[in-house]
């Protein structure tokens, strides 16, 4: 394959573009910046598409080593890339959706004074994400993993002049670092036990050394799960993602909807051979995903900020991906990863268009009536929300349906997982169309002062097509994951799975558009008010972390600021100084004082002895 020789150019071109933008920021025109920023990702997308065409016609898996990175004894990880169907899916999402978001950004950010810095960070992120998914060994993967973390920090805090944005960036960086540290421990364990970090060799070595149910693969998988949960914003590390909406909206579309937050899903899928040796870890993955999905869905119901609603929606949908991986529906999980990238990028860019035209307004209850005034954005939201709600024939329907049907067939807990997934699907349909009905229908509260141009409209149009038709795309991962032996469940299970999202949309229509379903009496009760506040706060997780970790840390910091150890040493020095002065005063040279002291000491000793006996 000719394209094998060009695979290294795909991450290299965006990386070089990022460096050029950093070095020439003050000398480049905005048109030159746009060409460099957008063009580099566009070239990467074209090269990826060519590789995809070749792979579909001739599905040859290959590994290419660029150079040896480190040589320490028998440990010699290289800058090497591995290309298979899973790599192709991830590369296509990163470069394809990334290109559309970059194009959208040229109009959204055109008035920003840090235009070059924005595209430099964005291109560096694309390069790091590509390295992550293309890496042939876990050490190089970890380099890309940390790279996207750094870029996320820079982009979330892009408007650093606002202290709240800086706080959000630090929060995202710190929370994800906790998961990253646990993940690093998992990699250390794998290397210690198996002697390699080569991803393909790990599976062979693990199957030859460990048996299903052994403790070592369980521990390694749980540590990797912690890293994946941190990067993919799953319980208990999800709190950073809603606050990360402080960054520019296209950043939210690329990093926090389509690519970075799916890195944890990719990591678990790529190490699936180890997870198959740890059934308990797989159950943990499924339960974490389901719990996160439901928690985030309930929270999204109560939010007013358009981007925070979509943020909690992202957390919830990634929960479905984790559920899929946990029940062994590997292909379905990756399928949902792809379709989610399409419709969630569409929704985020649509929200960006609204924010751009409505004086940077984020409160959905201050919008309204935008259906006729922003028709392109309206249809983008309708299609994106339909796919998010998994309405029939949309891309989200096909992927989510596969997850729920395979979850149902898990022995023992399958019906419970399926029921939980259905509840999440019902809530998703309600909050997604609540957003549509409140923003685009009813009375207009804010008048748009801008009209979106072709650089915004074209990406929205392409993503609309993908959100509608993406479910017909077959992800080429048949040779990556083991073939499933699950049978199709009873037809009523599928009928219920199809009906639930439709019921959710109907409920949203009756409450928020036709107002035929009155819930004021129900929601105005004292208990429901408290429950809504609880949901609105993200189930109090931030409050809990503040009490358990943040405030004790601050208290310890204030204590250490007083330098207690130094003060203790100072007290000892003072005692020595006082004792020295007192003893020195006794060195007068007068014999009678010495004799008096000796007699006094003798008396004290005799008194002590007398008391003893």
C-alpha cells in the first residue's frame, strides 16, 4: 500500500501548522492563518480518506515504525503507528469532523484578537489526538493522551482574562490528571507483569500468562478504567466537563463532544483483550456507564444554559458507549462513538451559531422564536436533536438500538441494564426536544443581530447529512473485535426500544410546546423543588468534593503557610538560647556560688532519694 508511507504525515502536518502559527502569529494575516489552520486539517482529512478507500478495497492491517524512541535494555518503544479498522474510524472522525469545525471557527472567531493562537492550539490538539489513536504502543498513546489534556487546558482557558475561565481550565486539568495518574499505574503494572507496552503483543502475552478471573488483569483493567473515566467525563470524574464549556463553542464541539472525551472509549476498546480476562472489570465499565448516563440525563433536564445542556448530554451519551463496552458490544460502542460525533458536533455548532447571533446569550429562556429567523440553525437543531433522541432512521437510532439490544442479552443483569438504558433514552428525548421547543418556538425574547455566513452554514449542512445518514455507514471493525454470538431478542424488546424515544418527544411536546400537560403543581412542591436543585447541581458531586478534598486541602495549605515545622525548630533554638544564657550566667568564677550550688544540688538529690525509698 502506497499510503503506508504517508501515514506519518497525517499527524505531522497539523503539528507543523501549529508550530508555524505560534512562531508567526504577529506576522501572518488572518487569511494566511485560516489557510494554515484549516488547510492542514483538510489535507490530513484527504489523506485519511484515501487510506480509508484503500482499506475498504483491501483491508490490510499494518504497523509502521518511524524511529526508535527509547532504548533501555530490552525496552525499546518506537514512534510507531498501527492501522486497522478501529484506527480508521477514529482518524476519520478526528480529521473529518475536525475539518468542518475548523472551517466553522474561521467565522465564529474572526473578530478575536488571538486568532492565530486559537488555531495553533486547535491544530496542536488534532495532532495529539491523532498520535493517541494511531499509536502502536501504550507509551506513545500516553504521550498523545497527555498532549490532548494540555491542549484542552489551553483551549478551555483560551479567554483567560476572565478568571472563571481560568478556574474551569484548572479544574479540567486537575480532575483528568487524577485519572491519568491511575492509568499510568495501570501501564506500569502491565509492563511489569507482561514485559511489553506494544498493544498487539499485550493481548498475546496476557492470554498466555493470565486466566479469566485472575486478579492482575482485574487490577490493571480497573486502573485503565479510571484513566478512561477521567478523560471521558464518567463518574466520579465527570465534574470538569460542564465547566469546560467556558471555552469557545467550536472547541466544545471538537474536544468535548467529538474527539477527546471519546479517548477513554477508544482506550478500553483497544485493550479489549485484557478486559475479556476480567469479567468483573467489564461489569464495572457497564455500571459506570449506565450510572453516568442516568445521572447526566436527569441533570440536563434542569439546566438553562444551552451549552451545559449539551455538555451533560455528552456525558450521558458517552455513558452509553461505556455500557456497550461493558456488555461486550464492542462494535456497537464504536458505532455510537462515530454517530455521536456527527450529531453532537452538529448541535454544538448550532448552539455556537445561536450564541454568535444573539449577543453571546446562553440562557435558553431568553431566546425563543428563532425558527423563522434562523432557519438553517433550526433545521440543524431539529436533525441533531432527533439523532440524539434516537428517533427512527436517524444515525443515533441505529447505534443506540444496537447497544440496548445487546445489553438486554447479558446473562442475569441484562434486563436491568436494558431498562436503565431505556430510562436514559426517555430522558434524552425529553431534554433534547425541550431545548428545541424553548429555543425555536414560542415568543421571541432576544433579536439576532447577525446572520451566519457560508463558513458556518456549510459545516452545519454536511453534519446534518451525516447525522441523518451516518447510521447507514458500516464501521470496519469486524476484524478488530471478537465475533459476538448473541441472538436477536424477542421482537417486543426492539419495539419498546423504538417506542420509548417517540414517547419522550411526545412528552416534551405536550409540556413545552402545546402546554397541554400541566406539571406546575407537581414541580412546585417542596420536595420537587429540592430534587430539582439537587439535579441542577449535578447531584451534589462538586459539593461533596469540595467538602472532602478542596476545603481540607486549603486548610492544610493555610496551616503549612504558617510554617509549623520551622516554628518548632525556632522554639527549640529559643530554648537552647535561653538555657545557654542561664547557664552562662552561673559561670561567675566565685567559689562560694559553686559550693552553694553543689550543696543545693546535693540536698535535692537526697530529697529525691528519700522520697523514693
